[in-house]
C-alpha cells in the first residue's frame, strides 16, 4: 500500500505580482513573495533592489498599485500598520520602538495590560510579562527593571516579546544585528530559532552574509525592483547568491582589460594617509589602510560590508572610537568634516539627494559651497573667485546645461553628480573619497566621471573609489580593498589576472581564492605573486 503524500505546505503570507510606483520610479515590478510558518526567510538584494518597499507593502505603510496580498490564505487589503497588526504581522526595526521611561514588563505588555475592577492590575500584568519572556528563554529578566538600563540587544529581545504578546504569526526583523556584537547576535539567533520552532514565520533582513547563512531556511532575491528567485539557503552557494544580487553570472564575468593610465606610485614611498586599527563599534572593525598619491584604491563589497562606514571615518564624517590616522607621516585628529577639509581630504557621499546637493540652491551656489566652508563663513568669497570656480568646473566637467544660475534640482542626476565632483575638486584635495559617484546616472555621464577619476590620479591625487559595480572598481582601481560584514578581508593589487569574478569569489570565500592570478596584501606584509 502506497503511503499518502503529505500535503504541500501552505504559505502564511503570499504576495502575488506586487507593483508599486513612485513619481518617475517603479520601485516594485510584479514581485512575488512567499513566507511559510516555522521558517526564517531572508530578503536579499542590493541597495535599491526593493526590499524596504516590499516590507512596507506587507506592513501597510505603502499601498500597492497592482497585485494581491494573502495572509493565512485570505486576501487582505492592508491600508495601514493597524491592518497589518490585525493580520498578525509585527515588525521589529533596527531602531527599537519602545518606551525608555517604562519598565521591561510595561513595554512587553503595552496595550495588553491585565485589567481589573479598578484599572490595570500591575501585579498580574508583570506576571504575564514574565510568562511572555520565559517563552523566549528570557525568564532571567526582571519585568520591573527600567528598560533604559538594558543594552540595545536586550531591548530588541524585549521588542520581540512584545510582538509575541500580540499573538503575531509573522515577525519581520529589519536589520536587527547591525549594532550588535558577536555574543549579542548569537543571543538573538537563539530567540529566533525558538520562535521558528514554535511555528512563527520570520522575515529576516540583513546585509551580513555569514549571519544570513547561519539563520536562514529560505531566501528571496530582488534586483532593481524585480523578483529574481526563491531559494532554499542550503542549496544556494554564496557566490551564486552574490551573482544573482548584482546581475551577473559568476562563470561569465569577463576579465576586463585595465583602462587605468600608467601611473608610477611606489609602495615604498610615504603614504599620504595611513590608518592603524581605525574602527567604530557597530560600524567598522579595526582596519589598517594605506593610501598613496596618484593611486586609485577601490573599496569593494556588498551593501552593508563597511565600505561607506570606513570612508566616513577617513573623512571625519563619523568619529572613530579606536585607532590612529597619520597624514603625511604625522599623527592627526580627523574627527569632524571640518578637520578633514583642513587636511585636504574631500568626501562625496553616496546619498546625493540628502547629503550632497542643496536642491533649492543654484548650480553656482552648490559649486562654491565646500570652498566657502573651508574658508570660513566670516570670510565670504568674492564674486571674482566664485566666477572663476564656476567657469572652470562647468567647462572641465562638461556640465549641461552650462547655466550656473539654474536650480540644481532641475539638472539630470549625472549633471548633479558632476557639480558635486566639481564642488570637491575646487577645494584642491590631496585625498578624494568618492562613494558611488556613478550610481543612477546615464552611460555618458558615467564614462566622463570615470575619465575624470583617472585624470585626477594622473595628477597625483589619492582617490578612494567606491562602487557597487565590480567591473567599474576593477577598471579604475590600482588596488582593491575587499570588505565583508564590516571588516576588511583582503587587499588585491590590480593586474591582468584581476576580474570581477575574482572579487565575487573573494567575498564568497572570504579571502583570495587559491590559485588566483592576483596579488594580495596587507599594509604590514605586501607580497606580489606572479
């Protein structure tokens, strides 16, 4: 007698052909997603892939334009977060949304307090809080302890307990480990596994590959707002995941002939900047780094690898809490952007809209902004000085239209990026840090910016170049610093054997693969292999 075939599992959440558009942008284009009870499902994709938009659709923050959302097999119209909570969907964000002025128990039971004839029965409420905490293995916590005395990691566990009191069947964890150390991450994972074993469906969002593979049962990959596939984690190698996220088949990543100019920068000379053990807790692990004149150093890694975090420390946009920086051989304090500018370090942020252009100002005003800041607002630039800066960089960078009085918000993304580059070049930097300078711009503008980067290095400027496009990093860089999970894992000296394929596999295997035709190095021990 043939044994009966067990029924196929039914998803607790199913999102079918979800589309969401914003002015000028299609954030999601016919995306499918399934989440099953008793599993940890990770949503993967690079910046702009649509992960946050999909989560906001599921939690009722965004209304969908097309498609259908089913919860427990029933079609649901989620028009707000209250609808999502009624459907059993709770979210714990990176920034914990709790009340510091209340106790642990009050936070756990907030909105679900035990009530009696005379209002809230606090004894019974705290007893219920203990029961909720014990279900997650957190019975050691005192429910009457002020929440403000707890670490961020423990506060996140309290937030999860609160979600479970609301009888959530779906728990969304959005970048829950970004500020946690290794021990705190393991404590969180223990709670996640306990919930999974109790049948809760968990949607986990993280950029840490090691953590994703440690905790996930299933993955869905998005790219540019489109669905790329659903995979069992154990069946998807890391290199294949990375290739799916960035849109390249690893096996077909072509070796790129270097288009770098012949630049003579000897590693025996004094670096213009040397960082020793430079780090910031929760941001980037202690890192050693040398940057030389006339050298383009690429920072390669997936989003969340630590590329931007390291760049911000080098400029002073963020303050390091450990390590030293030496500029031209002298120990310096670069803890603010003003000090970075004073040492002729310039930084162009990846966030062009919020940290780059000033939308309500003209092209002229945007171009002279950094020079005026460096000079000091008490010493305004003369009209002649402003005109000289504007005329020079509008022409050199081929900004179109070449109208300095035009509001910068009316320029294309590529021309806005050129104005930002001109702003920093006007400060005459000796070290220029460019974070995603070619993102979201057309091919022509991208090529012009790449040519400008090469020309700057030819003129002796040290350039740090950050891009999610690995081919671009390989094409422009003399040396490539590879980062993963907020730490540096390799340095590769560029040459004929260096390809985007090599970078992908270095990230996947956490080190330059054996037999690779490339040199690898650390500041202390740099060896070139033939």
